C-alpha cells in the first residue's frame, strides 16, 4: 500500500500589463481575488494590493517598458500587444508572499525618497518599505524587478513586531503629580 502525503503547493501568478495606468486596477483585482481564494487574511491582502499598486505606479512613472530602447521606443512586438510591464506574486512554502514588478528600468535606481510635507508624490517606496518584511531591487539584462515580501500567516514577525516593547510602570488611575 502506498501512502500519499498532501503538501501545500506554492501558489504563483504572473501577468503582463500595458506600460501605463490602465493595467493597475486589473492587476489589483486579480491579486485580491487570488489571495482571497487561498485564504490569505484581509489585512495581508490589503497590504499586498497596496504594495502592488505602488510598484506598478512607480514603474509606469519612472521606468521604460520591457523591450523598450533607452530612448523609450518599444520594439514592434511590444507595440502590437500593448504589453510592457510584468507583475508577479507567489506564496512560498514558508508562508511568505512575494509581490514583484518587472520593467525595462529607468534613468535612476529605485530608492525611497524623503518628500516634503507638501510634495505630491515620492512616498511609494516608503510605503512599500513600511508594509513589507523585506523589499529590494533585482537587475537583469534589459530589466529591473522591484520586489517586496509579506508574511501570510503569523509565523513570520511583522516589521512592527521587531521594535522593542517598553513597559511603562504607570497606573493611569494615579494622579500624574505623584509620578517619579
């Protein structure tokens, strides 16, 4: 008699999108639907959708389409099908969700900015950094991938949980003037 052991198979998706804002909503809907179907908690799904949205928006604003010349012109095949960005996500066997966006790169390397309070933009990678356990940039010939990882289950610590907790010995029923 043979025994079959069921294993949780890692899930993944990849989709090609137009280089522009039109594909962002479609990618967000698909990611949300797939994460929901795999029982990913709503809070993780919301963070992942926001991260994907930020990465796609940054790609559209600051990078070239895949297959584009450095001056921004696309090759004939990319022009015909309107594709130019690749979005992907996967949940690995350790319960980490990786969200990534690949494009043709831009004139600068993706880095979080420190915008002024009145700036209209520049907060995207800061948001990605705040919501993810880790994030980074991977280069390959003719393309740049920006990725972020999130924990799907409580097995992995959230960034917030890594900060030290400080116990303050204050009983709020006591008057404040009696505190040392």
